[in-house]
């Protein structure tokens, strides 16, 4: 006799099914609608199945240079990924020892997660406007004509835009590294030092192999969070938009499934990065087993 499932099991299963539907349903819907025929619209029923809108996207979307925005987002995401990984690793090492202001620094860093993103973006934009005013005032006071006449703004993709994205990615990276080092077996480092290993050798042969998968996770967070960021970019990115900002702008102008094709492309890049991260972690563990 098979035991019957209790009512609570079916209620929880229903909740889980609803969660999966609301989580992945919109993405799957956009994916399907992006393959509308040439006469298709933004809703069901579909009018044919084709790759027409991807071909149109490949040629460009009107006056918007989608591929330039795509390249800008990739470049910014890669820089954010590298900086997030390096700074998070360094901070994780630093917080293993007590230092003055440690608690205040930690809370200030994490506080960035609870401040509304648009407020952070506005604050960064205001800060750079003040910098611009100060530079122009200095140039006029010292009669530096080429600065007073030629200077426009310090805001840009890799200045204010980079800073805005790091305020979003760094807290996640720091929290991951704090969790990793809190569970790290310090006796392994002590044993390596007792055997005559230098600080670099301890890091290279003991610490790095153990925290490697976590560093890949930090890099994944750094890129994907930067790649999808809109709110913190909206006021602080400067004159050149990233791909998410262009996509947001197109929602008010483009009324064809071409925008669904673009949304599917951006989602595909995120999925690709996640897949590469899992592959990197698997390869890292395999190499460790082979060396062991």
C-alpha cells in the first residue's frame, strides 16, 4: 500500500509551481514571442515562426546603435568583474584581522544594498556635477583656457558608471568572501608556514586552491549584476548608454517583437556567463583532484 501524500505536500507543491511559473514564465514567453513571423506582434497568438526579428536586430534598431551599447556593457561588465573579485579578495584577507573602524566599514559597505538604487545613482551624478563645477571654477580662476573651454564632464562609462556599478556588486562579493574566510581552516596556512613557505607560496598553493570556486562565484556576481543594472546606471552613466538602458528606452518606442529578440539576447549572455562559471568551477575541482 502506497502512503498517500498529506494535504500540506500538495499545497507546498502548488506554491512551488507558482513560484517557478512567475520566475521563468516571463522569460520563456519573451523567448517564444521573439520567434514571431514578419507580421507578428507583441502578444499571442503567434503569426508564423521565423528568425525574422533576430535578422532585423542584427542589422540595427533604427537610430539606436544596439551593438555599440552591447560592447559597452560587455566592457564595463568585465572591468566590474575584475575589480569586484580583486577588491573582495583583498577585503576578505584584511577582515581576518582586527583593525580600527572594522565594524563601521563593514556596515557602511553593506548599507549600499539597502539604499534605493535610484538614490545612489542621483547621489553619484550630483557628486560628479560638483566635481565638474570645481574643475571649471579652478580653470577660470587660474586662467587655464584649454580646460575652461574644452572641459565638459568627468562623468562617463568608466568613471561615474563604474563607481555606480561597484556600489552594487562589491557588497555581494564582500559577503561571499567573508563567509568563505570565516570557515577557512587557518591551520593549513600555519602548517605551510611551518614548512618554510613564503606568504606568496601560502596564498598560491594553499589558500587559492581552496577559495578558487568562491572567487569564480564572486566574478559571476560582478559581471551579471553589472550586465543587468539599470537603476544605478540611469543617472550616473553619462552620455553613452549601456544595453539595459537602451532596452528600457526601446520599450517606449519600438512596438515589434524585435525588442523581445534583444531581451532574449541579453538573457542568453547571462546564461552563458553562468554556464562558463559552472564549467570553470568543475574544471578547477578536477585539476585539484588530479594534483591531489
